[in-house]
């Protein structure tokens, strides 16, 4: 069990490093000025906060840390919840962005002006904080062990139900908007991709469309997990509730790994920028030596 804890932690740290690297690359290039990538970075910051918090929360549970860490655990749980809501809202905004890029090409630039993008990101974070800030004032429950130590149990039942309602509501909003827009988006794209006047847009738009589709599939996997937990909580099915709750961390890891990996896979400009960082642009020592020698001979 210790090896599995270490392995999962290493994987999650590697995932966070990949995410940071991709955001760094985007910030260094001109594509960061595009609305899609601006919102990708904003959602990425929320994902990194949630991922870091979830790593520590998982370790707290698996290492059976006691009540002395309750204030830290409470802040981590709040950050994790805010990151989760911000992730869902951010991906919903990205879906809307892709929808307008294909279905409202003439108005897309006006809709996603810098001012509107900043407003959308502000709403994303304010809504996330408003939805989860109540957790900072709640109390955690601990189990008293026979040896006098304590073990983290969770939130009080009414708080846990409120958290589940928040998560399920957020997932329901994301799922409804994304299913409707993605269905319409795929239909319109299939129709216009055959028109010659749109051929110059086809490659880049198709790449971002594929990115949106992959993110949607794996985000819906998390939505399914949250719906299962919510149904189990309402039905008082403790076995199903515990089983579904335990799936959260690995499903979250998969969901969060999709955006940085696939944006790097599908965006050629981003891949070139990443390659240029690793490519060492050192002048050839041999060539410089030969040029210098020939120059000295010509001068003598």
C-alpha cells in the first residue's frame, strides 16, 4: 500500500509539472492573447490549486493524520472544492468559445473581446468562491481511536449534503450546456467543413474542436461520479456512497491530465514553442574555430 501511495503521488506531481510547463509555454507565445488560451490558463490555475489540494487531502486520509491538522485540512478542502467548480465553469466557457468560433464566426471576435474574457474569468472565480466559501466556517468530524489518536472522518452530514449538492449542480450545469452546444457544434462543423471558403480555418479549428471533444468525454466521467455519489447520498446507500467517493481522486487525476496533454498534442504552434525550449541553440565551436583560423591566416 505504501508503494501505491508513493506511485500515485509521483504521478500527480508529474501531472502538475506538465500543467505548469504548458501554461508557461502558452504565456511565452502570442497565442496567449487568444480568448481560448487565456481561459485555458485561467482554468489551469484552478486545476493546479485543486490538484495540489487533493494530493495533500489524499495523503491526510491515507496516512491517517489526526485532528491537529484539521485547520489545514479544512482550508485544503475549500481550495479543492473551489478548484473543482472553477474547472467545470472554465471548461463550460471554453465550450461556449468553441461554439461561437464555428457557429458565429462573424461575431466571435466581438463576443470574446479582452474585456469580455476578463469578465468571464472574473465570474468564474467569484462564482467558485461564492459556491464554496462556507466551508471555511464549518467543522470536521474525527473518529477517536482506542490508542487515543484521532482519524479524519469527514464533514458533518448536512455540510456533506450541501457540498454534494454544489458539485452535482455544477456538473448538471456543465453537462447540460456542453451536451447541447457540442451536439450543435459537431453538426455545424460537419456541414461547413466541406465548404471551400472555410478550408483555411479547418485545420486549426478542427484541432481545437477535437480538444474540446476529448475534454468533454473525460469531464463527463467526473460528472457521472458526482451524480452517483449524489444519488447514493439521497438514497442512504452507504456502500455505493463509499465506493463512488473513493473513485474521486483517480478520476480527478485523469480529468485534469487531459487539458494540458491534448492542447499540447493538437496545437502545432504550442508544440513548436515547447520544442524550441528544449532545443539548445549553441553556436558550433568547431565552425567558430575554423572561421577564426582562416581569418588569422588571411590577415598574416
